[in-house]
C-alpha cells in the first residue's frame, strides 16, 4: 500500500508496550535524581581538621549480564517509575511489595540488556536522524510540538537526552526481534486453506477480548524436576487468586511474561490476534473470571478475561460469512506536517490557502501536491492509489468516505499532520481471492507472533550469563 498505509503500520517502529510504560511512568511523577544521594563537597578553603572528606554513595552493581552490568541506581530508578505507574492505575488497593516488583524489574532489565548486546553483535544501529524522526512522531501523537514535549519530559524529571537513548534502545530491540522472530515465522499454504475454509463455514466473532495473563516460564531444556517446580509455583499463584488476590498486582509481582508490569494485560484484541491456546481457555468465561491453568511450550499460563466488547467498526456484512464485495476509493492528498517550525495553525492556514487556489482553479491538485506535500506521495501528485477500508488511519478514512468523487475536503487532522483529501473515483468489486489469502496470512502471523516472541525471549534470557551481585537476591 502507499505511504499512508505504510505509515499507519509503522507509526511507532518499536515495542509499543515498553514505550507505553515509559510514557505513562513519566506522566505520573518525576524519576528520582541520581545525583541527590551525593553529599556536597567541602569548600576549597575549609580547614582540614573541621571538614573531613565528603562521604559519597557508591553505585553498586546488582547484576552482571555477559560482559555488561546493571547498577543499583539504574534498578532503583526503573523500579520507582513502575511503582508510580502501578499506583496511578490502582484504585486505592494495597501495592505489591516493592522487593517483588524490583525483582521483576531486574529480570526485565536483564533481558533488555541481553537483547541490546545481541543487536550490537549483529551491528544493528539507529542513527540520530532516524531517532529524531521517531521522537518527533511521539511528540505528534501527544499533540505537542517537539519543544513542548521536551519541556514536559524535563518538568517530570526525565532528561531529554536520557529519553532519546531509551527510545533508541527500543527501536534497536524491535529491529532485532523483527530479524530474529518476525522474519522467521512461516505460514504454509495449507494453513491458509484451512483458515479460509474455517471462516467460510463458521465465521469469526466480531467481539474483541481483553485478556490478562500470569506466566510461569519453563527454562529452555528444563528437567522434569524443574518443570514440576514451575507447575507447583503456578498452582500456588492460582490458590492466591482463589483466596482473593488482585490479578494485576500478582502479575506485576510474579509473572515472567513481558507484559507483567502492565498487570499482565494483552490489551483489546480480536480472537484472530490471540494465541489459539488463549482463545480456547477463555472462550466460555465471563468478564472477571479466571480460566484453569494451561501449559504451552513457554510455561504455565494463568488467564483472566478482563472484558469483552464489540468494536465500533465491524464487518460490512451482518452475516457470519466474510463480505463478498468491498468498496475501494481512489484518492490523493496533500499533507502538511506539524513540527517545531510549522504549528497546527500554520498547517491549517497553509492548506486553506491551497484549497482556495484549487477552488479558484489557479492550480491543479497534482501541482500543489508536488510542491507542498510533506508525504512520500508528493512525487506522484499525492496519489494514494486504490484504498481498501481499513488501509488508512480512522480520521483520514472518515473524512475520505464523506467526500463525493471530485470533491476536496477541508483541512483534516490525523496523527501525521493536516491533509487536503480529494476523492477521484470509487468502485465496488468482489473481494479477490488474492486479498482474502493476504488477510488470512496476516491473521495467522498474528496468532503465531505472540508465542514465538515469548519463546525467543526465553531463549535470550536462558543463554545469557547472569551473575547477581545484589545481596538480597
């Protein structure tokens, strides 16, 4: 698909869960200042007898990961951020013990550091230009200019340089996962055929589910004794839940999954985007209920159905079967991005001026797109080609669908900036077999990706040399 579709799917080219954690933590309170523990040095003229040398806090090493280290200050800072996020999301209940949360945070940091080391060995890098563009997109998503976003970060205790390096690490880890996991997932033709036959026969639910999990991971090449120990640990957690323990806090304190510090929630997903094991386990649950424990190659899963909902945009056909026809729109646009130099008001005014020129026939849409659009389609006169429903972001699609062929929109805002949209033509056609197979392949990839990622992270952790230096460990 052309640039709008591509941008929609790559708006955040890094781990969404990790980035959400960073941003939500920042929104709660400032991280502690690492320098606050240092006592001021004595003045240069102070008498030696009355001014002993200052005592400085030494930043201890809490873990060695291969040939790198994690320090106590790094661990404390990350733990504080997570505890603030948990507190902001809780409703007055008791907090999980700090020591347990810190243990979870340390494990996440170990896995992250092991991934970054692997990426370095593979020469996976993110240059400053790419990093600048990623940070600018985050600012745009928060409806702030880059300077406003920077000011907000620093008011909340996060130095902008540190934030940039956090994002750089996230992009690097995402690229590593794409190379090591995403690109290795294979979907066979027989799987696609089975999926299409299943869909034609029974259809798929239009509901979305929010599922949370607690994972007790089984180490790679685990012995029967280790597997039994993990099973017993999972049973103990199940018993705590039966006794009234809060699922989210238990997940934050005890789960080995990557989503543990979000209370174990996977977020709203259609059944197609959940591992089949999860779908089968929670299919008959009511919101708030916990399923019996299930086992996968990764370990023992405790699953809770947090909620069900019907999404606002459902299939065009009300029948269970997939729609047999679909309307495509041929459209073009002019995009003005908002940045440090161009404000939202500037962008709207510019597009209003361009629209007036179009209305007065002082220029053609193609000419103006080539001269002014900030999109990759500028060289093609803004032409986006034929667009299927769902190919563009919702704001753009709603505005486009409201236009008649030949009509030009008013300036429309999306996460990418402000657009002028022109619909050229529309057509309704049978859903092609090729597109059905493409959709089936994407759905099957989603199903496999979750479990494959968790399996890969387990291998990364188990293969790393880790030495704990924390006396409490």
